[in-house]
């Protein structure tokens, strides 16, 4: 399957926006903007058995959000390649 390529910074921003939109994150930010989680960079790797060629594994300030973060990242990995 050919997936549209996106620059790493765009992929990182897409994950960031989707994560910030989550209700739990919105509650944290309402308490203090400093509680906003920050997504790390997209990193290229060899294409895996699911056809994914990149990943993001860094999430600062995201304790308790790991499952949501992983779901967002994996969904975008299924849809886009790293440019």
C-alpha cells in the first residue's frame, strides 16, 4: 500500500494536535497550561510487517496518556509515511 509521505515535523504536529484534543488532556490543560504533554520527534525505521516506516516514542508530561498516545501514533503510522 502506498501511503502519502509527510515531513517528520508535520507528523509530530498531527500527533500533538490529536492528543491535545483529548478530553483528559483538555482537563489537565484547564488546570494549568504547563500540564500539556509534548510529543517528541518522528523517527524513521525499516518498514515493519504492518508497512510502517516511522514511529514516535517520546511523550513528555504524558503520564497516564500512553495508551491514547500510542493509538494516535499507530493510526497515523497506518495512514502516512515519513517523508
